[in-house]
C-alpha cells in the first residue's frame, strides 16, 4: 500500500475513538448479541480457521520457530471450541457499564455518586496465540470499549480469520466494524505508532514475554497495564498444619511450572522446618523438582544445592525451587516484600493473628491463606475471563477482568443548586 | 553538603519505602493521633510559622514575585487556622485501609475478595502554597502512605516550619520521621531524581501549573496522577427550566473564574436560545464577563465578539465566556467530547431521557445534571479533602481523596484447597 504505517495506524486510531462512543452506549443485549453471533461465526468457519492457521504453522516451520512456539500458535478443534465457549461465557457475565454506587446527598443539596464507564480505546499487543484475539476482543467489547489488536506476525493469517468472525458478529448486532480492529500490517512500526497515540488510545495491554512488556512500558506515551515477574512465595508458618502445608506448597509449585502464579520460593518457619522439610523435599524430588536451599535448609535435607542471592530474585518458571528457613513471621514478610515481585504470596497457618498480619502486610496483588499461589487467575477468581494479570499498583492490580477495563466517573445531580 | 542531590534523594526514597511498611500497618488511632498532635503543634508554633513565612515573602519581594504569587505564598492567622482545621477534618474521616469487599466462595472452595491497601510511597511536587504541605501530608498519612514532599523553593522556610510541626505529630504518635519527609534542598535536580525512582516511589502527584505537570508527566518513570485542563461546559437543553439554567450557568462561570471547574463554554439549545440568551448575556455583562459567540449567538445577542475555533479549545480561567447555539443533545455531546478536556460538564434539563443520555455519554470525570460545574471539588463531594483533581482515566478520576491514594489487592482464603 502507498499509505505509511503511521497514517494507517492513525486511521485505525481515529476510527476506534469514534467507535468507542458507540460501544460505550451500546446496550448489554447488543453487546451480547455481537458476542454470540461471533461464536456462531467461529463455529461455522472451522475449516477456514484451520486452513489459515495451517498457513501460519507452515511459515513458522519454515522460519524455524521452536516446538513450544508452534504449539502456542496452533489452532485445534478443541481450541476453537475453547474460543466459542469463551465468547459465550463473556456474554453471560454481568455488564459492568453504567452501575452507579454511593449516591448520597451532600450538605449543599447536590447528590454525588460514581458511575462505572468504559475506558475508551484499548490497544492489545500480543504474541503467537490466536485465541488472545477472541479473549481480548470479547472482554473489551463487553466492557464497552473499542479495541485495536496487534498480534504477532507469525499468527497473522489465523488472526485475520478470527477477525472475520468477530466482524460478522458486530455486523449482526448492528455495531460498526471499528469496534474491534485487527492491525493488518506486520510492520513493527505499527506497535510504535499504537503506543504513542494518546489522543486515540486510552490504555495499552501488552501480553507476552518480559522483554516485550518492558520495551512497551518504556516507550509508551499512554498508560500501560503491565504484567512483569511472578516471584511467588509460600510461607509455612509455625502454626501450620503440616499435611495441609505440604499439599498447598506442592500444588503451588507443580500445578504448572510455567505460570506466573507458580511458587518459586518456599519459606519455612524454623519451628517446623525439621519436621516439615524432609517429607516435602522427598515429594518434590519424586516429581523431579530441583531444590536449592539456605544453610539451615541444607542442614536438614541432604544434597540440596546452595541457594545464592540470585536465586531469591529469580522467577524460574521451571522445575526448580528455592527454600529458605526463616526465624518467623517478620522475617517471612520482610523476605517476600524485599525479594518478591508483589504478584502472589501465601501463608499456611491456623493462627488467626499471624494470618491477619500476613494478609495485611504482604504488599502483593494477591495474598493467600492456606491456598496455593497458582490460584491467581481470572477464571479461578470468578472474573469470567482475564485480559492479563497486572503487577501494577495503580488502577487494576492482579487478574484483570471486565472491571479492570472500566473506570468510574462522578455523577452529580442537583435541582438548580449553586455553590455558595 | 558533600552528598550529591541524587544520593540525598535516594536516601529519602529508601527511608520512605521503609517507613511505608510502618504507615501501612499503623492503626487508625495511631494515624489520627499523629494528625491531631500535628494540629496542636501548628497552633503552638504560630509565631514561628509567621516568622518563617515572612522570610519567604521578603525573599519573594526581592526576587520580584508578582502579587498573585506572593498572595499564594502568604501565611496568615486565618490560613493557619485552615491548616489546623484541615488536619482535624482528615483525622475525622473514615480510614479506608483494610476494608474487605465482595468476599465470596468460588466453585473450587476458595474464598476471594478485595482488600483496600495504601499505594506505598507518594511523591508530591507543588508550588508556592505552604498549606499544601499539610493537605498532602495528612491525606497520605491517613491513607497509610509515606510521603516525600517537594515544595517550591520560594516557600522553603515556610515548608520547613510546617514540617517541624508534622514531625512533632509523628513523634507523639510513635511513628518514624520518614513517614513524611520534606525535601530540604532547593536544587531542581531533586525533582528529576524523585520522579525516576520506581523502586522507592509508587506514584507522583504534581500540583501546579500545566507546564509543571506536563513536564513531570513526560519525564516521570513512575505513574503520575495528573490534573491538566478544565475546559468545562454547561449545556442548556430544550427542556431546561430557564431560570434554573440561568442560575446554574451564572454560578458555574462566576463562583470563581480561576478554578478548574469554572465553565468556559456555554452551549444553548436552539429551541430556547432566543428566549434564554438575552437575559443570560445581560447578567454576565453586568458582572463584567466578556462574551464570545458563534454566528447564531451573535444573531440573538448584539455586540458579542466572534468566537474562533481556538476559543472552543481554551481554558480562560478568567472573566471570558464562549457561547455556542447547538442543534440539540447530540451536537452538545459531540462538542463536549471533542473540544472539552474531559473534566466536568453539566446539562440543565428536566427531560429524564436526555439527562440519562448526557450523563452516560459525556466522557468526563464529572458529569452533572442541573448543577454548576464549579461543584467539582473534593470537599463538595464529601471526600473531606482532596490531593488534586485527576483528569486521567486510569486509577483515580476526578477529585482525589483518601480512596484515590489507595488500591485494592486480592485476598484469597482456603483451607488447604488445591487447584485441580
């Protein structure tokens, strides 16, 4: 095309801003109709989706993508089922838009409250997995936002095919095509343009590796909802029931090694370490988890590698676990707030006072009591779906669902009252 | 001193981060004690405060500060009363920290809810007015945050004297001095350092002119809660009661010209323009407000200057008003969303359907019905006090009080449940 990438992105941005006025005032029924029609369109387009995906996979194999990347890229009948099911689930969620809370009279006579409203235009930048196209588009639409989706170039044919189904859904519901736009160029300059249009884009959600997210956060001229490290801890406290602690810690590490909520460091109170650690270590070893411990851990369990300062800072996302014996609650909280990534941290204890302090004082997006850190997930939390897990403190913190894609404005109602 | 500004600010930052752990777990009583003790200290230090302020005023006169700036800088007995009263009001506000909401059971057996917690360390950058030192410190402390305050160099003696009183309050309540730190150097590099320490500072709140705020937003490496333009509108709709409309519009413009909630553009529905505008214009002219209008306005009211495209974009903060006659609700909403600054906009109407649409579709931090835009204010909204008015969409929107200085984290409680 003769149009520059910048002109192209500006055109998408302007169209998205206009469409966001329409999505903001669309009725719940209209939004749900679009989602359900898109689900039907996906179901009808299975052959086309698989064919488009096969093109991407063939290109990927030619370009030497590794097995893990190819797997993430692949659409299967089951994954198409998942996308369809996801659309139906989002349609069934309550609509957050328009809810008014805390409306009360002020001494001046005016009533003041807050109304939940969409953010406006949301830019999503992601890699590989074509199902993100559906997840992101459906959550943004349901929350009344327009979306610009910029997927990885390796998934361009799959994303286009998915986008066609979304467009069909929008059309059936009488919504303009610009409510959901998929960036059609694979030129990298499109990302640079997307993150630098504050007049058209209200927030960027990058989904992908840490490198991508750091780069986007650094260069963006619009707010970014970001998800960086998940260095999660389980602290087995003095008053833990040890069988419960073992169950929780094992699940926290081994449910899946590669998720951000996986435990990376196990903290064990010195009061229970001698009793707890040998059994726990044996279970991890049976599972093939490499253990790295502090001196006190190594004095209790033989053949544990020495954990270095570096280990306490590391998100392994693998079958490796660091273990530290701590003096008590204070040291556990201090360790977590210092070395952790403020993502998700758990205590196992039956002691109410210690639990209360841990939950209040650990500065993480999720704090847990007698539950494994791997529960940190939008579906598990009842958000219906998540667009990502935020490690930011401002705006959305933790799994981000529909509410995180909205904000609140003040509503003031008077009857000709004036300020004195 | 031999310490570099960067080293000095890093030292403040580290101390603030440590103190933030203490403020986060401080009890409501302890925080209130500190606020009330600071109020007593201010009351006892009136002579010292006025003497320190006189030093700043003398320097200001020597340096040729204009009358408006000198006025903002001046402490008077009444302004000291105001600071004392402010501290007592903040002490009397409910403590937002620790509130848990929406705790519910999930199918897995875990309970999930949200707990309100402090942001951590808040950096405040402001100009001239010494009372900001008290406003900011008290709101940040009550919401469980540590604060670093960087006031204008022209107010350094006043701010130090105020800080002494705050320190006395902290000491009486047993809280560490680093809970509230006033930057002691007037070196401008201190600002650059403060906004680039994401490891120590969680959010920056700049209070001052647009230039200051834009510069800080551009350079900051931490999130900024910012307040830019207030281009506010009142739309007198077809079904407005015109006497009510006139009262509201007059108050919106004339309560105070210099506040961000002052009306800058009046939109009048074509159905009522001929009846409404002549009386309204006469009242504004009696008050000395200069009127600039569109062609239709000028056809109704004689001697109105022609409004240019530039006028619709302008925040006058002065006795100037632009007036446009619009075709109806759609054009009014379009004008506001296009030319406005998404701050505060009002409709005057008795028509329920039109009011509902205006409140939902105008994309501003405050939307008002039959009330003047000048009500946009933390005290008027019942926040008790405000640290500023946010024109951002993410996190806090509109007047920012205690809640805007906190965030929510997820709390998950199980009893040894695991993820399947």
